[in-house]
C-alpha cells in the first residue's frame, strides 16, 4: 500500500538558458553556515542530514500525528529557514538547529517559495490560499485564481512573482502579490486538468506545465506560447505529467514524474509510471527511473534536484503501512545509478538545501500513523 500524497488529491534547437549554480545569490550563500547542533530543537517537523539520509539528526520531540511538512525553504537571510507543519508557520534562525512557531496560516497543507530580501510566499496547491511572509509578519493576499498550481519568484527583481492557475494560465505581479495581471495563454487546450506548473528559479519566463492526458508543455516567453513536450510515451500515446521541477543548477535540465497511459496496466512492470529527465528545458524527455519494487514511485513522489549538480535528483517513497518508513533515493544521471537510504518516518514532504553547504539537506517530515 502506497502513501496517498496531496498531489494525488488534489524546431528542435536546444535551449540556450541561463545556468545558475544555486537558487540563492552567492553573497547570501557565503553568509550562511552549516548547522552546529547534534539535536534539532522543535516539534520534530524538520531535521537535517549530511550524508544523503544515511543518518538523520535526532529531534528534541517526536513528531505527532497527523503532521505534514509541505513547506520548507532556505532564505537569503543568513541561517534562516521557514517551514509549514499543517497550518503552522515555523522559523529557524540558526541554520536549522532550533525551530519556533511564528504564525498560524489559514490553510492546512501550504507550500513555500523563497523570494529576495528574506521574504517568502505561502500558498496552497490546487487551492486559493496565498500569503506573503516578511520576517514574522504574515500578510494575506488575494490570489487571481482559486486553484494555484505553481508559484515562482524573481531572484533579481524583488517584488516580482508569477503563479499559475488551474487551467495553466500565468499571472504576473510586480508589487509582491498585491495585484495581478493575467499573461499569456493556457498551457493546454480547454478542459485539460493541470497537475502542476514549475517555474525556472533563474527565469520566470521559462516554465513547464504538467497536464492530465496531454502530458507536458513548456514556455520560454512567459506563457505567451506553449510547446508540447515529447518523449513521455513511446509512440505519442496519452500521458499524465504529475510533477516537474527545473534544476537550480541548470535551466536546461528538467525532471518530471509521469504516467504513460498506454503502459498503465497491471501486466506492465512499471505500470506506466516513470521519472523523466530533459536536457533541453522540458521540450523532450527521456525515461530515467521506472517504478519497481526497488524504486517505488507514486503519483505524488517528491522531486528535489541538487542545487549544484544538474545530474542529481533526490526523490522519496514513504508509508506508515506495516511500519515501513521512508526511502530517500538519489539518482545520478551521469552514471544512471539510484542509491537509497532508509529512515523510520512515515514520509518526507519537502526538501531544502543549505546554501553554503548543499551537502546539508533539510527534510520536512510526516507522521500519519493514528494508533
């Protein structure tokens, strides 16, 4: 039995795209330090690892059921992170060693997107909740759509952000979310369900959308035009693209989670479910990992690309069923190998990286068991 994720509920020139080395500016990264603690103080929602999950730093308190930590970001304020556990907004100012609650949000399963100036935006996937976080201050915002499917911020232009609605249409704001303007056209034809829209951390005009049956689509002009992605199926058959993420280390590299509907049968070894990789910004994809007994994939598998190596992707599988726990996988495109570590938690809902020492990974944890 696999864990049900919120993502379930709810002319072939290669792109010449910018290739940043990290999602945060170099100056802010140099001001960060690695966490110095041997134990994380807080409610157990966040921990960190220095060895790809082989060892997790213990927490001062066990995570209580039922808890999901879907939001987790490192800010450009030195040593400051934000996390959301259910409706609680938490903050750490010592590189993840100590966590305190700073606010209660008006939504349960909120995601976070970091922005310049120590700011972040909290938003609900497939919902309309949106808020701006400045320090300890939370400012509710009016979203231009009732179904937010993705949100991106401009690292070089404070106050500029973009989000995607349930039909794949993009909306632009230049005043930190106070007002919005619709831009571009829908990513897919009318009536197509949209699972996600992933924005490039280096370029808001570059985004990859995932749709029901229609597969994927990519834009490099802010949604004015969209190009259908290829390679998700063997012969152009329909596909679901559940999630996508643009590598912070190279805008040309996109990872995606999808379902080849022609293979979605019980007699297919992977039942059609695969991880894909694109090296041209999302125009064409290649299968790199299949769902199997060794590398379990769900429709809501978490994807977390390395901020410094475009060949490396982390993903996870977790479930409370029969006390299984969680596998944290590391895929290396250079070798094609997948390695795995295991921990006893029910799941990992979010992953962030220390800007100064990306080997330090912060993990947003789940506890869903109800005894």
